[in-house]
């Protein structure tokens, strides 16, 4: 198990390195001189040269990359061009808002999705199964930004059940502010996970070992919840791990629609102003988040499935 | 005195399908006595698996019990409550399934699974684990305490089947159903498993309903044998009697086709030509007629009854009736 974890960690570092390097090169390929955009059209050439040097943009690109990694290894992500604040501070200030949004979304969508899927699989082809299927498919088909706008209109503007914008202060207020964005992002996942669990469950329920468990008189409840669900859940764990990437991008929509602070909003704002250090810092953290979540999914899978531990 | 443990009494089972009702079992009748080993032999699709799942009542949702009874210790299982069935499963009636590679839950340790099946016992967890280890030892798994902590994929196929047998015998059942327990294993392992079953049967005194298409194994292990063809019993009797004096052409052909029986090197292996009739659309008369080289005019019109030829030997073939009349 420890061996598996170490190998998985090594792989994660490699993925992180490749992703960050590619992003570093890509942002420099975006048209428009960052210095001109930041300083505006009326800046003097001296001022421009000064900022270019300060940002290290006068160096060849491979040297910029080396400097970036050198600073990174010392835990330094650079400083914000405008405010002069440490990028690390800014990114970590925004990170909790995105994290709580993503976790809230996964939590409610996975629990509901697994419950719906397991129920549908236990009663296949009944009316309830068909209704679940119809609901699931419509949930999957609803894009997060549409759901976000509709939820905002209906629940915040008309019904005024939940606050429309911001992230709130204090535990309960923050929770209150989370409901609508988490609902918007998680909704399509409910349907997706429900369909996945149903299919996976039906497959597992047909396997011989389930028949064995039943032939030993083990209670049906335990057969479904332990003997079958524990296996059926494995692909769901993987999908949620990979799904973190999609959730990060849907979080951008939610953060914009609900005017929430967060990583997504930070990235969008800093790309429009060509604020390279902030872009790189946010991208690095998002990539790390994604890499960690897929690794975590693999680890959870290995914990749940002994066969995965011995496989490469 | 022989006590009857299991009586299959004129059992008919259908599967409802899109093509109409599939008559999987028709008028099956035979008994299993206490402590006796009864073999069921037949080709794939002859209804062996339907029979087993009917006894445990673990049937597919489209199964319909049309007629007959399955009496276990005198009680009709087809009329029993689901609760009563669950009380029997894994307690009075246990089963060893065909494929040892698929029969255990892959994500739970063998110890956990052996704990779970003792759900009726009031013993402490430590006592249950000790019991599990003792059973693993009894089927010849070395170092059983340590192996309880392992997962199914860490055992070989032969070991997994022995574990399945250990699990089935753990509750000291009155009836053990063995559904082709050696089919998925190679020949040397097969012998080991059969010998182990014989030893354990002597120790636990349970009756065994042994399903196989391997006649050699049946001859070695069983007291009596039931020959099934296309969902019906065609012949039944003492093993010695059936093998030395078969009274149904199908049984004769089965024995001829058994690899263990073939003594001379043949260019073409003997087979029974033709196919099993369509169970959804059964022809009239004898079901074996189309594949039988001794078929007569009568076979096409009348179904031969399963008649007693001598004490304990039944066969369903018109040939035996001609012998009587001439």
C-alpha cells in the first residue's frame, strides 16, 4: 500500500511539472505585450523597459522558466504586478472559497447521485427507475451556467430564499451563500453519477459473488450495501477524481454569476490584465488541486479494492 | 432406515421470455436421502442450474413455477416465505458454485466473508474467526489464521474452490449442493477436490447433490445418479446400475462419449449428433427422438413415461416397454 502511494505521488509530481510548464509557455503565446496592456498606451519607453526588466520578460524564455521554477522551489510564486503583494498570499486567500464550493458540490451531488443510482439498480425497470432515469438525463443535459442563472433568478431574485451574490461571513452565512452556486455546479453531476452507479450496480449485482452471498442467507440489505455497492462505487470514485477538473471550470461560471471570490474569478481577471505571476500562481494551484484529487481517487480506489493495489 | 431429505416432486418450471414460455424443467421427480450423494448429469442447457436455483429459490425474476413441489424435510419450499428460505440458505442447505474465480467477493477478505456467513451464530467475533480458520484447515489450506486476512485474488483457483467448500460446510448443512465444482479446475485439482469432498462428507454426514457433466467424477463419488436431458429426467438409479446397465439411449451415448471411457485411439471422437430441442417450442413425443438411432414410430407421438424397471431404476424410453411385451 505504501509502495503504491509512493509511486502514485511520483507520477503526480511529473504530471504537475508537465502541466505547469505547458501553461507557462502557453500564456506567453497569448497575443498582446503584457507591459503595454498593463501600463496603457501613453506609457513612456523608459517605464516600459523598467517594467519589462522587473517582470523578467527581457530574458530568453527558457531562462524565465528556470527562474520561475527556481523561485517555486523556494515557495515563491512572485509578486502581483499591481499591488506588489505576494502571489502566494493572494492565491491562498481565494483558494478556500473555491475549495468549499467544489466540496459542497461534490458532497451533495455524489450522495444524491449514489442513492438514486443504487435505488434504481435495486428496482430495475420499475416506474421509479424510469422516473429516476428521466430526471438523471435532464440533469446531465443542463449546463452549469444556465442552471446558475436560472437558480439566481428563481431562488434569489423572485423567491429570495438565498442570497444572490458574495461568499458571506461566518460559518452559517457562508453555508447560506454556498447553496445556490453548489446547486448549480452539482446538478449535472447528480444525473451523471446516478446513471453511472445504476449501470455499475446492475453489473455487479449480476456477478456470481452476489449470488454466493445470497445463497448464504446474508440479508439483502447487506448484500446490496456492502457486497455490491462497495464494488460498484469504484468507477464513481475515479470519475469524481477526474471530475475535479470539470468542477474547477464550472466553478469559474458560478463565481462570475454569483460574484463570489475564488480561484476561477482570479484567473479570469488576471488573464485579461496579463498579470502573469497571478495567472501562473492560480494555474499552478488549480493543477495541483486536480492532480491531488485524481491521486486521491486512485488511493481511495486502492483502499477499497485490494486488486488495484497489486496492479501497476 | 433411510430418511428422505429432499423430494423433488413433479416439478415443472418455465421462463417467461419474448419468444414465449421456455419450459426449462418438466415433471422432474427424484429424492435425496439423508447422508446420500446423488449426482445429476446432463449436457449444458439440460436444466441443471434451473433446478439448483429453484431449490434455493434464487431464481431470475422471469421464472414461473408451474407445477409440483420441492419438499425439504417435508416442507414445500415453493410455498415457504422468503424469510424461511433465507433461514435455510447457508444453514440447512449450502451450495458450492461452479466458478471458483468468481464466487468470492473481490474486495472483502476471506476472513470477513467467512465471518459474514456466520451471521446466525451468537458467538464472539474471535470464536467465529477461529471456526473459520479451523474450516480452512479442514479443507487443507495451510496457515489458515494468516490467510484469513487475505483477499480472494491472492489464492489459486483450486484453493478458492476449497475455501468455497469450507464456507459451505461451515454451518454443517444437511444438504450440500455442488454445482459443477470441478469443471473450472484442471484434472489433478479435480481429483483432489473430489477426494476432499468424500472425506468431508464422511465427517459431516451431509447429503450432497452433485451436479456434473463429467461421468467419471459421478461414478467415483455418487451413490445414485439422475440423468437429465432437455429439462426432463430420462433415467435415474444406482450408479453401478446406470453405468453397467443403462436403459435409455441417451445415457448409453453419454457413457460412450465420456473421454474416460474411450479406450482406443479414435480418429473421430464420439459425439451425439443433433441438437437439444427448442425448449420454447417442444416437439411432441420423446424429446430425444431426433438424436436417437433407435427411434420408432411410437416415439414421435407418445411421450415415454419415467417407469420403474426394477427397484430404484427408472427410465423413460419405449424400448424398455417393447422388451416387456415381447
